[in-house]
């Protein structure tokens, strides 16, 4: 990839999906903060832009050894199906499993590791927010996006009850920002999910699974903020030129 430093983090992630692994390694925000220029994003993460650029170049060199999906070229209907079948299913499953596990670990180890009570507060808030958030996407936003995709460019003079897709998108993106804040708080209070000496299997499983959920949510939010939402907004402008123009 040429001119990495002239691109935003979002552009890099879209052009080379494997770059998200590098961004995860250095805790660079490519989902909610994807519009930031590369160097600024590195600075915010407290890491050298040159170091990250070298790591990205290594990833690009190995790019052709692993099959990648170009989500930007994926039809909107298929992208919605992918988000639902991959990220929503995973998130709901982890919420179901991690809620009781969080309660168990905090109950058993909270007296000696007080940070678990703060972590529990963040985790349960995040889970409640995500459940409500995904329900709204599945009931309102995603069906509308699928309807846009299935119109095959057919122009219409009518518009949805919520006016334009930008209105629910704006709300979803604000909720993504809140989720991102909670994830950062969770990582901070656990010192980067660093396990205490002698951590039991439940404690270990909790931290490992929360970190895996964090990474999946980053990819999940990236696909919505940086691919699905912009494409839906642009497609709606083509189909409802009078209503949203």
C-alpha cells in the first residue's frame, strides 16, 4: 500500500482488512475513530507512526497468502446478513455466557480484587446497551437497508417514517461511541486484561472472553460505521433524490 501516512485509518482498514490486526495490536481505534489521519491515530494510541507503518508493510507483504473479503464491494443485503450472522450472533452468545460469569468472578474475588466491581458495572452497562442497540438495528435499520438494496436503483418519491436513513444511523453511531468508551474503560480498569497471579480458570476465562468480545466489536462497529452506513446513505440518495436531496 502506498502513502500510508496520507490515508485515514478507515481507508487503510477498508483497503487491506488484515491491517485491523495491526491496529488491534497497537490499540489504534479504526472503528469509531476511523476518520482520523493515520499519524494522528497513532499519536492518540501513544505509538510511533513509523513502527506501525512498518508492521503494516509486513502485513501487506503477506497479504496474498491469506484470502480476504472486500466488504466495500459486498452487496448491501449480503453485508447485512454477514453482520447479523457473524457479529450479532456472536455478541448475543457472549452476553448470555459472560453475564453470569462476570457475576461469579466478582462475587468470589471482588474482596481481594476491587477493580472487579467497577468492571462488572461497565460490563453490565455495555451488555444492556448492546442488547437494545442490536434490537433497534434488527427491527428498524437493517430491514430498511435491505429494502433499499432490493430496489435495484428504482427511484421513489416517498420516504420512510424516520425521514432519512441518516437519522437512525446518527443514533447508532452515537451508541457505537458509547460502546467504545465502555470498552476502553474496561481495558483500563483491568490494566489491559492483565490477570492477577494465581487467577482461577473462571477469572482467566472471563478476561480472555471479554478481550475477544472487544476485538469482535471493533470489527463489528468498523463494518457498520465505515461500510454499511455510508453505502446505505449514498444508495438512499439515489433512490429518494427528492426526499433526501
